[in-house]
């Protein structure tokens, strides 16, 4: 220990000077107090039911039914399975999907009462794929698409009218919602609220 370590740090608390050890004790006490003051949030998260997704990638034929959130946290293995399923099917590139997007798809599935898999038309897109799609159909593909950030997904649900799916997505107010009846899908993303 150096002489500087044993000297008091000039931090006033009333009229007393606090040393380095005193500050450390106060910091630990504050952290413990914060943990005690917020137990409802952590306890509620621990008691919340797990979140599952049932997905079918229309391009690869792959399916998953996976628990991706449980006991207050996202599950690494479940997230890995979902990221793989939602990869760019043209390049094989896997990208970490935004957990808020998965929560939005989960909420949408619950809202519509879906029991079967949600069919995925498009999820992650590599910059190369996005550029290629813009070249073929520039009107419907954004240059800086949320798909390239893992924040967007194009989907449909077997047996459910697209208009019903669109209305359910809009009611959640989770981000952007696009309606594509000719291509038979609804786009949802976790960007700003907007519709088209």
C-alpha cells in the first residue's frame, strides 16, 4: 500500500472526510440497496412464463419450435437456433436477430392465437442480397433495410387472412408494418412506428 492509498480522499460527507475504503463500503451498500429496492422486477421476470416461437423457413423447409426466453433472460441456445433459421438463405450468412423483433413476433403469435408455425418469407439479408433485390425490384427494397440489421421479418400464418395479420401487427405498435398482398406476406420491424 502506498502513502497515497492510505490517505483520505477529499470527498466531503457532511463535515467528515471519507477515505477510499469508506467510499468502497458506501458503493457496496448503495448497490445492495438498489438490489433490494427492485426485487419485484427481477422476481416478476423470473416468474414470467417462458417465450417460445414456432417458425418455418419457406425457402429452406427448416422448422424450429424453441424456447428463446426463460427465467428473465434470453436463452443462448434458443437464440442460436432462431438466428440460424432466419439466416440469409441465398448466402447462408447468419446474423444475430434483434431480441425485440423476436418478442414482437411472439406477441403477434399470441395476439392471433397461432398454434402452428409462423411462415418466414424473409428475415436477415446480407448487404449483397439486399443490393441484388434492390436491383431487381428497387421499389420494395430499402437501401438501408432493417433486414440487414436483424430488425425485420416478412411473414405469414397459414389459414389467416393477410389483412387480419396486418391489423394485429399494427395494433401492437412495435415498429413498422408493411402489407404485401401480391407477395402474400406482412413485413414487421422494430424501427420507428410507420405503415405502408
